[in-house]
C-alpha cells in the first residue's frame, strides 16, 4: 500500500491550508474528518474554506490529495497532524472532547516512528498530560517509539499578506528529538520554523498572542464607552497615538470580539491559572468588558432612535455585516448574534445585508436578507454597521441612510451618523 507523508485530522480553516501547502511541496497528503459532508465536498472539488478556492482544491486533488472518513489511513502515515476545534462548553471551560476523540483515533492506528503533532489551541500541558497518555495506550512510548510535538496554528482567515507558508511556525517537542523531527517536517513548506524548548512553551505562546489582543481590544472598548460621555473622538485619538513610531500598537474598538481565537483562547489560559487557586484578573476583566460591548451597542441604538423621537419597538433596523471580520464568510462567535438577539427582544424589526452570508438566523429565528443595499438603508429607521465589508458602498450608506450607528469608525460623523 502507498505510504502517506501527511495525514491531517480536522479539515477546517486550520487543516485545509496545512494540507494545501504540504501538497504544493510535493508531499502525499490525505485528509481525515468525521463529517461526511466535508469529505464529499472536498473530493468533489468544492471548498467551504475562505482561504481555499475551488481552483486550489482542484490542484490539490490533481496532485493526489484525498479526503476520507477511513481512519485506517493513519497507520501508513509518516506524520499525523491534529487540527480539530477546541471550543468552550456552556460554563466557559475548555472542551477537549474533539482533541481526545482525534487522539484516540490516532492511538488505534499508531505505528512506530510516526510523528504526531497537535495544532489545536489548548491550555499548557495538554500535549503531555492529555494527548500523550492516550497515545501511549497503544503500547508505544512517546519519545522512544514515536515522536510527539505541539505547534500552534496561526491562521488568520482572509489575511491577504500572511498565510501558512510565510507566517513563522512555533514548534515544541516532547523531547528534543521530537522537536527536531517536527521542525524538519514543517521546514519542508514553511519559510521560518521557530523551535522552543518544550510543548508547554509552544502551547503558552499561542495563548499569550491572543490574550495580548484580547486585553488591548478590551482597553479601547472601555475607552470608547467613557470617551463618548466625555465628548472625546477616540477614533481620532487612536490615529494620533499610532503616529508614534515605537511603543504603541493600534487596536480599535468594536461591537464585540468574534472568531475562533479571541473569544475562546484567553479562557483556556484563565482556566489554567484558576487551577492554581487564583484568578487571572486581566483576562477575566477583559472578557467582561468585551462581552458587554454588544449590549452597549444596542443601548447606543436606543439612544440614537430616542433622539429622533423613535422607539426600538417596531423600528426597522438593518444590520450591515454579520460575519466576525471583514471580507470573509466566517460567522464563528460573531458579535452580530448577541446584538441581533437583544434588538429582537426589544421588538425591533430586523433585517441584514451581507455579501458573504446568504441565510442567517438568531436562535432559530430567520432574519430577512436585504438584496438591495441602497433601498434597505433608505427604508430602515436605523442602519447598524457591524462589519465594514469592502463590497459595501459606504458613501451611499452615508448619503441615503436615515440614521447610522457605525461601530467600526469608517464613516464620517454627522447629523445622521454616529460612531461608537
């Protein structure tokens, strides 16, 4: 049977770019997932990932890539990389069920000298304390019979400048030999590999990156609230501060945080610290501030309507952009959802416009989609700009909308336009 260079478990926004670059480097790659719909779509050349076009996928298939539900392919794979989701449960605690399931699948098919890498974001110690014992249940010993490493994903969906190949790749091994094996593997198709002393350091690096962003976003979000009351244009102040060529990095306020990292990863770090017996106060305060922003946005909508002698109840509100970041179709953890939920509870008549989202619902209740943006903003009592997709004609929105609340600071403030 044909030997496989790489098996990727989890064919989402992390796994597929990894598979794409590995195929481009000439590796024999197979993708493994538990969702038959994903398998069928990929093998038919239909991509569901923002950063992977159908043409990219056709090229991969032409060069030997296949997706499968069959875990037995892992037994003839030299390297296995686990790229499954690590969400939070209902109590905001890490949910490692997908990691545990994928690792157990690997263990059932593990052979000697295989390199196993975990890329899923998680708390420091997971590779050693969770993945290693599950893998060693196979009878093989990490660092002796097989190699084990952690390498955090750094995928930024929709980023036109930095992709997998030109983003430095952090790698930590269970042993130095494990690290060297993983470094050599990634070095085949990533320009710069950054080895660290162990898996815990690699796991912490990922959490530090996103906690840094989480805390700084919370800082400007809180400033947005009190700057409004002080009569200070925070957007102008941020741009002025950003002219300093050292010691300052620009972060912008918004309606809340979304995506696969910022709302989730810091909670993994907070969970780890709480196991030591005390809170991670910076993270928990940042979480509180960022989670408050959707309700603050709704309060600002209420205030804007009140100033024009209108109530939210019965008001026509159109949401512009319901994805978590501009120019992609990704809706994970989008702040548009809690904003819409609160507006519906107040009795607003809600519609949305988004070139990347064809259908959208809030807790099972469908929200009408506007096809004609100009007509939609002209008819709405208030337009709520949540995401500045490039496809939106912002000049037209400024000219035709009755009232606008701009949560992204991209419109010119005036009689009918307020910025967050």
